[in-house]
C-alpha cells in the first residue's frame, strides 16, 4: 500500500510474489552458506598441502642433520686420530696433537653442515605460506558478489 509521501509510481507486489520472497531469501542464504563452506574447505585443503610440504622438508632437514651428526662424530674421531699420527714427528705434546687434529676435522664438517642447512633454508624460503588458490577464489567471489548486489 502506498502511504502519504511515497512515490506514486511504486510497484505493489502481489501476495504470490511476497510468498516467494522469503523462499528466495532462504535459498540465497543457503547458497551463500554453501559457497563459504566450499571456500573454507578449499582453504583447509590448501593449508594442509602447505603444512605437509613444510613437514616433509623439516623431516628431510632433521634426517640430514642426524646423519651429518653421526658422520661428523665418527669421521671426526677417525680422521683426528689419523692426523694426530701424522703429527708424531712434531714437537707438539700428545694432547696438543689430538686437539689440533680434532679442531681441523671439526671445521671441515662445520662447513659441510652449514652448506647443507643453507641449501634447505633456501628451498623453504621459496615456499609460499599464503594459500594462493583460496585467496584467488575469495577475490573472484568478492567481485561476483559486487556485480550481483
């Protein structure tokens, strides 16, 4: 019904159209909820993929570090004793020969371990933390909603 002060050319909806309006609004609400559920599911999957990638890289780093540590320990002892036997003709005392041998071997393994760690760090730094596919989908939905509303 038109009330005083409203526009005279305002269209009055029929009762059938008014009944359909709540149904349409309910359907629209259900569709929006389903859309966001789908987007949240996509986001979860994408985040899980990213986490799995980081976990795999972390496991590789941990295994490499353990292997390097065991190798460092065994090779250091063997190499240090081998170097110390080469230093028997010097004026160094036995503890000084052992110390010099262990330090020289330790420096070599320290350099190797550092290079390995830096390579893996570089690989991880190239991995994006942002779920790009979900962000793109949300942008598309935002643009679609702007056009529709």
